[in-house]
C-alpha cells in the first residue's frame, strides 16, 4: 500500500496523538483548555444521542456530544434543491403520532401534520432479478391478516413497552422463523405490507418472530390506522439543526474517539477533534451508536459486553436520490418477485423500489444487502436497471437492524443486554436497545435519561 505525502502526514499525526493521549501519559499532555468536564459524555449524535443531550440539559445536566460526522441526526437525511431550495427527506420520513414526538418537535417550533401519502401516483411492480414488469401482481388486502396478527400481539404486552422486555422463559412462538409463524397463524395477507415496512431487515421469513412482534407492536398498528406524522415543511433535518444550535459548543462534530477508560470516579474519553486532541471527563457515559465491537474499538469492553456484542449480526441499508431515471414524475416502482413466496424480492442486493419526491425529476431509492456494499456496487445495483440515472445523494445506514439468533434469544440475550444499564458508569440507548423508529427510540431514551439523573 502506498500513501501520498498528505496521507502520510495524517497517519503520523494520528499516531502521535494516540501516543500523547495514552494512559501512560497520565493526561499530562493536555492543556486546561483541551480538557472538557461535563456531567455526561454522549457518544453519537444521531436520533437517540441528540434527544438525550437535549433532555439531560432540560434536567440541569451538562453534556458533551461526540459525533463522527459533520452533522447531527443519524439516519435523518435531507437534500435541498440548489435552484428552488425545496427540501426532500430521504432518510427518516415519518414519525409516530405520540405525545413524545409532538412535544419534542413543539419544543423547537417545528409544525407537524398527518401524512396523506402520495397523491396521483401510478405504481408499477417489477421483478428486478429478471427485469420483468409484473403486470398481473395485485397486493393482497392485509386487513384480515393484521387482525389475526394483532390478536397474537396481545399475548406479549411487555413487548409493547420501551426496550426489550422479552418474557422469561421466552415463548416458543417468538423463536420461530417468521415464515413459520405466518403459516401457523394464517398471516399470509400481511406479509407484503410487513416486508414494505421492514425495509433493510433482509429475508424476513427466516428472522425470529420476536423482531416482528417488537417492531409491529399494537401501538405501531394503531399508528398505521390513524396516520403517521410528517413535518409540515418536509425538512426533518430542521430538528437537528435547531438542536445543534441550542447545544452549541457542547457538540464535537467530525470527531474521532481514540480510547476510553471507565475505571475510577470519572470516565475518561480521549478524542481527536478538528482543532486537536481533547480529554473529556464525566462521571457518566451514554453510548448511543450501534454496539458492535468493530465500532467500539475505542472502548475498554468488559467480558460481558464483549460476549453480548459479538453475537449481533446486522444488514446494510442505503437510501438516496436519483435524477434522469427515465420514469415519469407520477410513476413509482416497487420491487416484487414474480415467482417467489408472497411475491417478495429474491435478489441481493435488494432494490426495494423508486419513489416520487417533491421534485418531479428526482426519485428516492432504497437498497439493502446482508453485508455492506462499496460505492461501485451501490452504483451498479441501480444503473443495471436505470442506465442513465444520476446520483444526487446517497446515505449509508449500515449497520442496520442489529439482531441475534433464536438460540441467543432463548438463552436470555436481551435480559442480559438490558442489565448493562449503569454498569461502570455507562448507559446505553439506540436502535439495538429498542427498534428503528424515532418516536420509540425517544421514548426509550427518556426512560434511560430519567434513570441517569434519578
């Protein structure tokens, strides 16, 4: 491997920073101006991390948020057309119609309205594995199947609460591959709709049923009936821009964590910011990023944490915007399988479809794969079907939907995971501890914050 001079200097600089901030240095390399003392250090400025920072400040606690990217918001992505300034959300789109959501947006004077869906849209169904336009496909009416599903959900009221409140012992039905659960309770008509909402999950028929009982909870089904909320200005990033302004210098963007020490009365986090190395000190640490060992290399993991986190698997999800797809503004494409069970797409990577946006010439896409994709594969997965398409924006949401095997679930994985809270001054939130849904995550994080300050 060859490095350019610029890369070589960057490499040497990073090595020196790591050496200077090592435990052996005793922190003596830091000037007072480079030491930040707070009540709580928050790792990750996504949906959960930002919410936690705001709520902790509301409760009188000082925070510092460490974020690797140049913006807050995590899975929230917004494109603003240079000519018209029209915003288009292509990450998080909708929100639950719950008080925790409405209160949070109201706090920043961001109006919400019930989403009405896309008007005057013509939907086409394509099997991308063959390129066939499946004109005979008609989506099944899921009403009866969802009624049967809702009846099953009533058996597990603890799973309708924030977090992973899995019954112990774990009921056998929750360990079944979801495809077997569907057949057992005759839920066939709901499968295509569940697949649509579970974009990024992968092969839903093989995943343990627990994940669908948790995700499609009774409260979620109520949201489907009464309608999800969208921001009136269709600019979800506004929430995080306003939160960033309020948090001010309590946010460290474009920051890399070098290493962390959780022994003693204070947690010590060594970071490299755009203005140089800093030492963060606080009695409590809140981690909101996905708890995978590959992402937590900076953390002195305990044996229990390591044992749990190495059991996670995940998928990769990519969202983005395309120009010049050749499709009329009113046409959307949804992927199906012409000859597969429940007509679910079978190819990997999986292109879920192309959807209309507020900009007539631009379509949104969603693409997933069991493992991360490089930029070339993402590009060809689209251009193989739409050769003239131009990429306007792309966002990488991997790792997405962390989960474990049925065997691990049966062995009490989630009971052990939830028991990590507060150990060694460390607290946890994020989608691995609840589900991929902003409102649900804020509800779980609210509980964590309450315990941290209680």
